[in-house]
C-alpha cells in the first residue's frame, strides 16, 4: 500500500469515528459530560494543523484537518443546543418551586 493511500485510509477512519460520535451525541439529545473546551481545543488544533499541512503541501492532512475543524464546530453547536434545551426544561420547574414557596 502506498503512503498516500495509507494516509487517505487513515483519514477516512478518523473522520468516520469522529462523525459517528457527533452523530450519536446529536441523536441522543444530550451532551452531558462533554466539555466545551474539547471543541475549542479541537478547533484550535485543527486550524493550526490545516495551515501547517497546507504550508508543507500535504493534501491528506489539509483535507483531514479541515474536516476535523468542521466536526468540532458541529459538535460545539450541538453541545450549545443541548445545554440551552436543558436550561429551558429546568426553568419552568425552578419557577414553579419558587412560586409554591411564596404561596
């Protein structure tokens, strides 16, 4: 197997794995235990690695890290969506408890 083919195959496996995790997170409706810093770090690293890969002319890593950046952005959006939904679910209960305590 040539070096280029090995690189593209490895890229495919990595992206498939990360994509499956983001899809599972989205379908479950929960991002409990997922740190927002995970995606911030992934985005920062992906931008750096994409630029570096472009500068050295390695298209396998340009594409891989560009797609990893997109997956990090998508993951961060999903986490924010789940956290907003959780706050909305908690707000009516907290308001009802507060109202009952004052009655």
